[in-house]
C-alpha cells in the first residue's frame, strides 16, 4: 500500500513539534514519521520550516528545542524531495504569495507521481481559497477524518 502524498504547511509543523502542541498537527507528523503518509517538500519549503524553528519561539507560547529539531529531521527523512518546475504553474495566492510554495510542491508531486496530493494547513489564506477543498487543501482535522474514512483502523495503529 503506497502512502498518501501530502504537503504539510509550516503552520502544521510548528504546532506539531514545538511546545503547546495541537493534537491533530502532531498526529500528522507522527503518521509521516511512521511512514503512513508521505510528505512532499521542495527546497524553499524545507528552508521555511528550518527558518521558523531556528527562531526558537513563536507567538501563542510555542517554543522550539533540540527535540523539535530532531522531530523535524525525522519528518524530513521520510519526505519525498521534489525538484524541477511544474509543467503547469498553479495560480498565485494574492493574499499571501509566500503560500505559493505549497501549491508548487503539490503540483510537482502530482505531476511527478501521477497521484493525488493534499495540502494540510491551518492557514486561513489557503483554507479560504475558493476551490480549497476541491484542490485538496484541508485543515488537519478534516485531513485526518478523510484518512480515517479511506483506510481501516489498522492503518493508524499497526
């Protein structure tokens, strides 16, 4: 069984590996490090993950430590690193162009694998896009619910 492909937004990573974790975000990182889902990354996204965690803290009382770096390394070790440019560029997100890297990673993953790839995000710019759910841009809770509907319980607990 091939693991579902997913692009994980920094907004999910930070709330999974820092202090003040959100359970749904942590579950996604755990599924990735367990090899149940396959994160897809491009270099600018990896750089964004590292830049944010290297700051050491975020608002909302989120702090990062050595364990955060270790968790990120484990997550990245399970990731599919994508190179190149998409054949068809996704539209730019006017409200926050920095989110374009997620759409580019998703497009590359789909073009190079021939398989669907979701984006999991807590970002309201992304989740608020007109075709968000049709484009498989999902809040972590919704993504986990979709996985639960698509796979038997043993998928999560084996």
